[in-house]
């Protein structure tokens, strides 16, 4: 049985987590404009401007991409570190 993390599964999971988080934050900003965080999104997502459909779609795509970026960095590091640890006897 493989001991490592699946890059594909982790990539999709982290990407969906960030895209859903982005969606929820946009909905929060629309519902409570006095507490809006859109300036944070503008700093983190290149090309994102508050709010148009094109900008919203771009934010979703960039959020999804950041999830894959994290997966491409984290999973190989974890798998190498996990592989090098001695296995316990059953």
C-alpha cells in the first residue's frame, strides 16, 4: 500500500477548498459591505477588481490555481519526508 499522499487528490481538494472559500467571502462581502474584505482579494489575486462577473470568474480560477500551487509544493516534500522515515514493524 502506498504511503504517500496523492498529488491529484490533494490538488483538487486544496483547490476546491480555496475556490469555495473565495465564493463564501465574496458572498459575505455582498451581504455585509461594511465588513468587506475585497481589498485583501485585490492584493492576493492579480487582475481581480470588485466586482464583475469576469472578475469573479478570474478570482475563482486564480483561487483554484493557488490550491494546485500549494499541492505541487507540499505533496512532494511530504512524500519524500515520509518515505525517508523508518517504517515501524507490525
